[in-house]
C-alpha cells in the first residue's frame, strides 16, 4: 500500500486542517516539518510551519522511517518522545539557529513544549539551562570567528547572536577569561608564529 504512488500531497484541504488545528483530521494524516525534523498531528497547537517545509504522511511510522521525530506536545500515534531525544532535538535546533534571536519562548514554540517544561527537562538532562547552552554555543562560534576573521568585535558578536556588543564582551570575558579583542590578538599572533616556523 505504501508505494511511491502514495506520496501524499499538501492539498489545500490538508493545509487548512493544519492551520486550523482541525482535530477531525488527526486520524487521517500527520505532517512533518523539514526545518525542525518534527512530525505532528493536524490538531497540534504548535506554530504554523512554513508551507514549503511541510511533508504529509499517512501515519507517524512513515514519518519516523524518513527520519522525523514525533512531537513532544501532540504525540502523534500516541508515541512519547523520550526526554533525552527531545533535548537532542532542542540542541540541534540551537546548534544551527544560534545566531537568530532565541528565547525560551521561541525554543518552546519551535520544539513543541511549554517553556516551563522545556526549561526543566533541558536542565535535568543537559545539566545546564537552555539559555546557558545558547550562550555556550554562541561563544564557541565567536571563538571560531575570532580565530579566522578580521571583522570587528561588534560584527562578530552580531553574527553569532549578540546584537548588544557590551553584553557580548562581558559574557565572553566571563566565559574565557579574556575579552574578544585579547583573544583575537592572541590567535592572530599564534597564527603568525606558526607561519614563521
Ligand atoms: Zn505537535
């Protein structure tokens, strides 16, 4: 039954069911979102996905076979996503979208759970809060940038998700013991020394 002819299209009817969170379609199909890797029931109250990212499946097992993970909130097919996998899902999102504005609310929205529950679960499993994790990812990306680019500190801060430069400098110093400028200078010197040898 599930051969290639059965690839389901995102018809207007299905799209409406998704945007209206129409419960009567829950047993009819499920949808997956390519940008988040999560699959949901039509009735899921999560934020409406972008239309071009949506894929339609007959049931949750088909979506899982394609690498999607069931949503933590609406539990398609009654499948509970283990907390560990949920936290991995959240981390993957942060690792790729760290430079965008991120808050607990945004994460909860994208990763399908309440902010409170997301914060607690993340902290229990990752042993740091989502916000601390976001900062860690941003700082390590800033370190990479500082090593390789001669952009200004403000530009680098901005490009990794710190539009507020003084805040970026303070946080960087707290984490690494040196300011971004000091770190950049040291890296450049090390690079020059390396080239001399
Ligand atoms: Zn959902």
